[in-house]
């Protein structure tokens, strides 16, 4: 998961550098007034999103498989914990019932 995040960040930074160079060389329009920095970041986000979607498809699939495995392990642990609580509750009910009949 960290690898995917770092790769995605790298693509964004690369796009940011390219957009910054294009804006300051006059190939892309500048933002209005003081919004030039925001304009550059928005253009870089707009470019990096589809590039990441296509280029990082395999890495994204690997990351999602890791998340699914982690969630499945968590659910299995919760189920084991729940079943242990049920066993303890039934044992407690049995001992309370026996105590009442004596």
C-alpha cells in the first residue's frame, strides 16, 4: 500500500514539475492574480489522475488484494472473539442456573 501511495505521489510530483515548467515558459496559461500556484497544482492533479489510473493498475490491484486480506483476517478474528464470548456466556448461564436450583 505504501508503495502504491509513493508511486502515485511520484507521478503527481512529475506532473507538477512539467506543469510548472509549461506555465512559466508560457506554453500553458497563467492563473489570475495570485492564484497561479493553485492553478499549477490543479492542473497537475488533473493530469496525474488519469496517468495514475492507467499506469498503476497492477499496483492498485495488488494494494486492494492486501486490503481485502487484512479485512478478512480482522473479520475472522472478530468471529473467533465473538464465538469465545458466546461460549463464556453459555458457561456463565449454566453455572447461574445450577446455583439457583441448589
